[in-house]
């Protein structure tokens, strides 16, 4: 693993910690009603897929598709609870799509 890959993974850790922090600030009611496991496990799974995408263990197109589909599901899930969560989910989706679009495929 070269230094560029390590820096990408560290950058993604920072990005996702910010995302988790925003979600904790925005949706304490969701956390209280649904619980951490049901509201945050999909995000942790998507983060794992993003790490696999960055390291390049699987087909990048497959991982990109899974991440986009998963973020769509999470956005829809948040939209059920309140419109504000839909905007947060769409913001997350847009940020990740931009990152994935401009990531050079090998």
C-alpha cells in the first residue's frame, strides 16, 4: 500500500467522521427512537465499501454501484422520518458521488 492510498483512506476517515458527527447533531430523535444499530450500521457498511473501493480489492465499478445504491437507500430511509433528514442524506450522496466521480480508476 503506497502513501497515496493511505492518505485517501485517512481523508475518507475524516470525511465519514464529519458525516457521523452531523448525523448525531441533526437526528438525536432518530437515534433515540430507532437506536444506533439500525440507524448507523448502513453508514458503517457503506464506509467499508468505500475503503475497499479506495484500496482496489474488488472491481471499482461494482463497488461504486453498491455505494451509490446503498446511499440511495439510506437517503430514502432518512426521508421517511423527516424532510430535513432527506436533505442531509442528499448532501452525503452528492459529496460521495463527486468524490467517486473524480477518483481516477485504475
